[in-house]
């Protein structure tokens, strides 16, 4: 089944999640409602709710229960995007003005905080302590990941290990617990929830590596932003780290990165991208993403052979090959 077919099949339940997301961020304070709904209506893949719902198929599937996991996880993700746009000084997201650009940085920061608060309010309707422990731990780790990324802006000597730890915190963890908590909320066996966590973690790692590759190798039309945006913001990603190991490429690439740092967000990154493409950085990063996908698929093979397992496999294959 293709990914669009899967979304079509899940349309009814996903529409229910969408309505609950909208309801949860509406507030008597008009500006908070407006800023929160602005981001919500910009859309998105809603991949975290999809994982929650599919994981719920491994237990007793009840949408009214699962949405109390899916909605908080998507809200946490949304809040992180609002904060990221402030840090990155981003004017657009998904083709729409960011909260930060339409209003200002202060409004954006409080909007992100408000959305976080709403996520916790929805999650509080679940009585399972384990869910709250996992959510709170994930929030802490995401904040650490963001701080680590800021600390490593334009750090061309960082290790692959540091990069992987950072994306684990920033991206993979939220996807992993989406799979895990969907199963927990549905009353699935703990070993099933653990395998789904393993699946989500590996898919999340591959997802972020692929995203970092697309930032360098994708077109502006395909990725919705100029290529090299990460580098202009100072985010040194895996393909760059690996390209810097090439003795022929290293010095000219370091010079280009230094120039980008001086010129700021509107610097021309095309020469740096050209150098990276001459190295094996992209191919090596792609190989690592594929290894994570293989690990994700291996985790799925330990689970019952129900239709949801095939759906999760389809998503893993999509992540491994995605070009947008």
C-alpha cells in the first residue's frame, strides 16, 4: 500500500485527530488561539498521530483513548517548530509565514509555551503514570537536544556520535514514543510496546538523516526552502561532517563554511554544497540511513503479522526513499 493510500484509509480517524487538535488549542484568549491555529492550519504529515494509531492496532483500538496520546505528541512537535523558527529566524514553514514572522519573536515563544501547556492538559486525561513519565522525559531530552544543537552551531570538529545523539533527542525520540505509547494506551503487551519503540527510534533516526540529506541534495521546489538552509543557520549535519573527512575537500569546505558564517542567513551556500557533492559524505550518510531502516524493519518482524505491521513497513520504506 502506498503512503497516500494509507492516509486515505485512515482519513476518518485522522480527521478526528485534526478536530481534537483544533479544539485543544482554541482559547478564550483570541491572540493565542489565532497564533496556534495559524500553525495548525498550515498542515503537515501528522506522522506522529499516524504512528500512535497504527501502534494502537496491536492492542484494543479505541480512538477516544488513542487521541489522548496522539494529540499531545503532535502538539509537542508543533510547539518545537514554533520555537525552532525563532531560533532559525525562519520566515516561512510549509509555504506559509511562520508565527515569528507574522507576529514577532515574543509572541512566537509564548505560543510555543502555550501549545506545550495544552499538550500536557490533554495528556492529563490519561491515568496511566507511565505515559506521563515518558512524555516528561521526552520533553527534557528534546530541550537538551536543542541546546546541544545551538552549542554546536558552526562546529566543524563535532563527531558523528555527537550528531547522532543530538538527532536522537531532537527527532527520533518523539517518533519512538509515538509508537510505544500508542501500544501502551491500547493495552498491548509491554514487549510489543518495546519493539514498537525500537521501530520508531530507528525510523526517526533515518527520517532526520534523510531530511539533512534533502537540505543539501533537494531542490527548493521539492523541499520548500533554499538548499543549504541548515548550513546557513550553523547546523552542521551528517553529510557535512562526513565530507569534512575528505582531505581534498576539507580545507576549501572549511573556508566556505567560514564565509557563510560571516554572511549569515542569506549567504550563498551553493559552492559549499558543490564541494560536499564531490565527496562521499552524501553516500555515506545515505548508507547509515538505510541501516537504520533495516533495524526498524527487523523490529517489526518480531511483532504479530497484522495489517498494521505491513502499514508500518510501508512507512519505513517511504522514509528510506523519500525525496520531499
